[in-house]
DNA sequence: GTTCTGTCCGTGATGCCGCC
DNA sequence: GGCGGCATCACGGACAGAAC
C-alpha cells in the first residue's frame, strides 16, 4: 500500500515533519509486533527526547493501534481526537497537540491528515485500513532496526558510564586508605588523585588514570612489604602491611566500603538496614556531630522504607520495569544503577530526583522509582503524573506513612495472576 | 532562567439544518 | 439547489503562570 501522506494546509510543516511524512510513504517495511514496537519505543523514549506527557500520549496511541497493522502491508494508523487524548492524559487539548507534534518530529509517526484534519479510519471486510486519517506509525516500522541499534548503544553507554563511575569511587577509596597506611606518600598520592578528579576528561578516562595510580600504590605497598619482611625475618607475629586498609580495617570499612557490595551479600530484609547511606557512627566530637545527625535522619528514613523490602521483592514485583530498562534487579546496585534510566522513563526531572535522594536516600529513592515505573507501565491511566506520584511517595516516606512492601507485594501478586491468567 | 502547561483568540474546512 | 448560519474539529500564535 503506497499512499501519499497528506499534511493539512493549516499545519506548520517543519523539516522533521516532512521527513516523517516521507518515511510513512516507504514500501517494504519490516514486520514487527505491537508489543515489540511498544517496548522498543518506550526504551527509545529518552533517546528520542520523549518524556512526561508526550510519553503518556505515545503510550496511549500505541495501545490503540491494532496488532495486525504492524505486519505485512498494514499501516498502524491511530485515529483518536485531541479531546479524548486530553481526557485520558488529564491535560489540555493544546498540550496534546504539542505532544503529537513532538512524537511526529521525533520521527516515529507521521501526520496523515484528512482535508479537515479530522481523524478516522475505515476498514474493509478483512480488517485492513481502506482509508485512514490520523497518526501513522509507519515511520517507527521503517526505523525499527535503527531504533534497536540506538537503544543498544544507549544502554551500553549508560552501563559504561555507570561502571566508570563505580571504578572511580572504588579506586579513590583504595587510594585514600593507602594514604592512611603510608603517610609518607599520602600527600603525593592525594595530589595526584585530586589532579585526576579535577581533569576535564571523561569518567572512563578518570577511571583509567586512577587505576594506573592505584597500580603504583600497590607496587609501593608490595615493595614496602618486601622490605618489612626482610627486616623482620624470623620475627613471630608480624602483621603484613600489604593490605591498603590495615590496622583499622573495620573502621575504614565502616567509612568507605561499597554499600552495593555489602547489600549484595544478603537478600533478606536485613539488607535494607545495611543499605543506609549514612550509617550512624559513634560520636566523634562536637564539630562533626551536627552534620552526622542530619545524615542519620536520612538513614533512618531509608531504613524505615526498606526495612521490609528485600531486593528479591523488587525483582518479583517490578518485572515490567526491569524489562523496560533491560536490567535484572539481582542486587541493590542494579536497582540504583537503573535509577537514571527509570527517572527518564517516568519523566522525572533531575532536580526532583536529587531532592528525593536527599530526603530518603539513594536506595529508598531508587526502590520508590522502580515501583512508580512499574505502576505506570502496568496502568498508565492510573498514574497521570508519575513524577508527582514519586514526589508524593517520597513525602509519605518522610512522614513515615509509606509502606512500600505492601505495594510491592500487591504488584508481585497481580503480576503472577496476570502471567497465570 | 528555562521549560511546560493552560487559556484565549483567530483561521480553515466540512457537515448539518433551516430558509428562500 | 443555493445560500447563510452554526457547530465541530484541528491547528498555530501569543501570553501568563507554575514547576523545575
């Protein structure tokens, strides 16, 4: 079916709209399924610059498309009035108009306008579109492979960036510990590490340089260990200093160890308690006690939220969210690592996310985020504003009235029912 | 300060209805 | 049948307020 894609005269046409219109006229378009394209476009939303209300509108449009139209000679044309979309999204018609324009300019749909601009679809007896006017998602079919590749690249880059960030943290901490073990080298190592951190290079490059510095630190530690062994040959009860976190190991670990590592050890409720971002420590003097007091409050809130939320519950309750971000919640590091992607998926601003993290802690905020994403994926119409929903849950967490485990048990149960049914 | 959203107003095309 | 009036639907521009 090759049919010229009409654009109404009243429409202000941009190059992006024209490009989408051209793609909508393509032949030999690849087959796909409604579920595959829906999932792919949701994953690609951050890349395509689609979030918030536009994402909601896109979700509704994809839901209204017919499965058969995504195969063969079909054309996935969706006809729904702006008024209906406004009703579904709880937005004004003007906003819906803007959202539709964004979707078209993102290159995944094209305008197929009737002379009046009204949208309608007539189908023949076989159910094929005989005459259709509305939003044509043929461009999404045409770009199927390209979008897949973009999503893969995006997720690879995101993972590389996360890995680099973790490496920077890991090596920085190891170097700081080494500074305590070898005070004679502390100044030079600190300066070198500081210089690397202040470089305007990529996170991966920083990680690489810190790794080199860390290797030097280890070499020095080994040489000192050899000297020590030689001078102490024959002694009994010699303590090795090769460990960069020596005599005060436990203390150092309390301060610097990776929460992710700790949390991964257990999957029961106690993991949450270990996940406090700011673990209360013994009083260390008046000058430090006040900020620590504030940190402890965040830790308390986080502990209260996560007390009954093992990561396994998130894994079972948030299936759709995991699928959507292509991350398995095997450990808390996975949940926290996927937070950026999930934040984009629900259209939450960076500032709102940072605020949430500051108020309830990174782990609790990530768990809340996963729950909101899961709910919005399962029933977009139930949560008109996922960002607002997230903020409300954070407020409740601060008030102590949030019971995340109940929500997750409910999601886990309904998820199982859906699969079984 | 920027972005998002809602409101108001004007334009264009068509369909429906009543009147001549 | 032709005409005019009205309603409907969709759009864009401008502006103001809210949210971030």
